[in-house]
């Protein structure tokens, strides 16, 4: 995050500045040791959260895949150590069961809709336009130093286009693909691309719509007559394959096995 803050010249993106907002948003519940497998104990990383402060539930599943109980031996065989405080305490080199956004009372996903949106609908005058697509962001010259400032959006519903004007600000949160797409059709992006499609240039930003990268997905299937042998071979094989891949590609970072609930990080 420090790198991102330096790249955009805005230190409000640094981790110490962002952390309070994460803590403000979450409602952490420790793992239920009575329901999880005895050999699938998850860390209790309360130090990373402010208890009961936000609408987004963060916890651990009550179910742990039995296959995942073989993973610690595989992790340690390649030199990784357990993270006693989990993956949210600032140290990532090691392995741990990761937290998930789940309401532990019902074991249902705590999504942006079920947490933030429902709370806002119940406590504010928020208006939601359903079946409505944003076509373009409107800019005016009312920003600082006469620069363009987003002042509203043009939307379309039931084949009719109309304008919504912002009183304060426009927040663009349309995902990794639609966010840059909206910026570009609104005039923010690589100048040559915008001119090619006769889009008036509001701001020449060569990086918009470029350099999208996705994470690799590695699937392995091993058929064995004995489950325990298969699980042991599988866990060690997939882990070693991932480590060798990241090493050969000179990459580092997090790998997550959703099927076995594990998260691990290796140094580059």
C-alpha cells in the first residue's frame, strides 16, 4: 500500500491511514472451537479488529475440510512456519487458516449487500436505482484550480436516459473492468484510444484500462484407493508445485486454497 500511495502521490492510502476504516467496518467473532475439528484449530486474531464495531461479519467457518488437516506438515516441509496471530496482524510469511466474511450465527456470507447496504437502507435516506445502468460520468470545471470535477452521472433505465446530479461527490465502484470502462467513455484514459472513438478528452491518463492481471488457477486431481495417502500426496504435491511456480517465475505473494481453507505466503 505504501507503493500505491507513492505512485499516486497520496499518503492517505498508506496502511496506518487505511487500517482504522477496516476496523470500523468489521464485526469479528473468534473461531468456534466446540464445532471445528480438534486438529483444525484457527488462530484467534482479535488484535487486528475492533470487536463489534461494524456491520461486516468476519470469522472462521465452523466446518474445516479434513483434507486441510494434512497441510501443516506440507507447509513446514518447505520451511514455512505457522502464524500464531493469523493473517490479519501484519505478518504474512507463514501459513494459517484465513478469516472469511461470514456470519457465524447462520454460516451465511456477509456480503456488501447484507451488511453495508441493508444497514444504510434501514438507517439513512439512501435511494437505490435498480435495473439502471450508468452510461457516463459528467464532469464540470468546478474542481480545484479549475480542473474537471465529477458532478453527476447519466444513467439509463427502461430505455430512458436521465441525469443524476451529485451534491457532494461521485464514487466510482464498478469493479476491475467496468470502472476503467466508465472512466474511458467519460473522457478519462489514454488520449489516443479516446480520440480513436471520438470521445472528448477530459484527462489524458495512459494507465486507465491497462495492465489488468489475474491470478493463476492450478487444479490437480489424484485418484487413490486410500483417502489418507491421497490427501498426504495431494497436499504436499500442490504446495510444492505452487512454491516451485512462484520461485521459477520469481514471484511472491499469497496463495489461498479455498477447498482446504488455508492461506500461505512465501518470501520472494
